[in-house]
């Protein structure tokens, strides 16, 4: 009898020696294997999403709460990518194991747990080297991916414009290229023995060269896109229209805010990376000095996330230039998120890595309708110059418009 899915074992009742001596163990094992196979096949029917086992590693200097926050965000990333998180495993080590990230015993536990719960994908909360990913897949027997690959998958699903798709493909190919190493031997065995080793390596090198050529072409196209956007920015600057880039952690409500301020129709959803492509809209506010109507351009940018993969920063450089070329920044923070302070730090860290220092920043806390009075008071005391709004309920928008006018006036006059 197959145990309940949540049960990992069953205990058979005692059997007398007379029965045990006459037991056909080969038939018993074959029957159990057949029943397990039927159960496994039944789990595969109509499965339209990956069933995921998450794995987190807490190293020295990392607080347990930080690990939990990281794993919670990873679970949201997996769900956004279309997967279903079944369970999470954690291990504490002084440092990652150089071959498998986690220890040998934990690798065995991962394999057993995945088999028990019916997972078909293992997702680690950190980046894996190509060798680590291969070692883990060999020992666990399932596909293993890291956090960056999940984010790349989301970006591939979300990109709508030709520019966005172009940059996502470039990031994916740059991620995949070093991971071709070590596949030559596996390809060589496809023929089944002597005489098949050479073609495998030839196929691998052909694939590698093809990817390198494609990366070169994509980089040229991204450079052209970069030049095109630079011309658009120069035209806007020639028209003397100040610009403000809307930045913030993913799912902070940037697109919703752009929609309510400018009557735009940018796609919004309670998802990570709901929008990737930058959208620029005109907003008219009263001039901070003359009170005459003043036009400014608001640009919604791709959402940030902690430890944004370097390949994405590089591939999306044409998009992120909107940040460095803007006169000022509107930094939107989801105050309802339990680790909003960490989000502020992550965004500031990414901005500090920009090749050109962005202009002055207006910090704006969004979703104040979803927080308690203590959280609101804490943020107000810590950031007294910030603006507090609810884009969905249209609270505080007039104050925000007035502060935007002051921000632009300060940025232009500096």
C-alpha cells in the first residue's frame, strides 16, 4: 500500500517465521516497484508547472532572518516564473562547499526529499558555478538551477518589446556560455561507444562558436539601441523638458504610480518584475517658483532586486541609462513589505554601481494604506523628508506632485 504523500514511511505488522520463510521476496519487491511506478506516473499527469524544492545556505555572518527573507523572495520568484514550491531545506555551514555548495549529507537529503515529495526541480538561493550545478545534478538526479536562472526565466516571459527581448536573450546566452563546459563528454556518449567521441566535442565547439557569434550580434544591436535612446534623450534635453526616472525594488508599485499620475496604461500586477520595458510619460505640475504649468517626463524603469545578476545589469545597460541620464530620481518603496529597509539599501547599492552618479532623489513610500501606525511612524521618523502615498488609493498625490516640482527645480538649477 502506498503511504499518504505526507508520510515518508510505513511500518508493517509483525510476520511469523512460518510466513516469512515462504515469502517470495522477488515477487514482493516487483509488486512494490510496480505500485511505486504507477504512483509516480500518476503524479506526472497534467503537470503543467515545475514542482520545486528550494535549498538555502546560511554561512557565517548571515543572520537566520536574512536567510528566511531571501528564501521567501526566492519562493515568490519561483511562483512568478510559474513553478510550485513544495518544500524548503536549509543548511548552516561556515562557507559554501566548493563542489556542491552544501555538504555531502545534505545533498543526499535533498535527493531523498525530492523523491518523497515528487519534486522535479531543485532551486538554490544563490548563484551556482557551472561545476557546482553539474555536480549537484549528477548526485541528485534532477535538474538544478540557481537564483539567476529563475530571474532570467521571468525576464524572458515578461519582455514585450523588441528591445526587451533582445536584452533578455543577450543575458541568457552570456549566462549559458560558460555552462557549456563539461558537456562535451556527455555529448560524446550519445553514439554509445568507440567511434563516437570526436563528433561530441565537435558539436560542443560548434554550439559554443554559434553562441559567441550570436552574442556579438546582440551586443551590436544593444549598442545601436543605446545610441538610439541617447538621441531621444538629447532631443528631450534640447526641448528643455526635465526628466525624472522612477526607480525602486521590484513590485514597489512604480507602474501603478506612473499610471495614476499620467493616465498611462502600463501593465501592473502583484508580481515580481511585472514590467521590464521602460515607459516614458509626460506629467504637468505647477512650477515650484512661478506656479506656471511645468512639463516633466516620468520614466518607469525595470525593478531592482538585491544581488541583481551582473549579466542583467550589463544587458539592460541601455534601459538603466535612463536612470543615469535623468535629471532626478523618484525612489518608490513598498512600505508594506516587512523588509522595506533592506529594499532601500539594495536599490541604493545598485545605484551606487552606476557608471554615472544619478541626480538628486526623492524618497517616496508607497502602500501606506496597508501598514499599521507604528510602521508609518517609524518610517516618518527615520526619513522625515520623504513623501508618503498610496498610489492605488490616490492618497498623497498632490503632495507628491508639489515635491516633484521642487525636486526638478533643484536638479535643473544645480
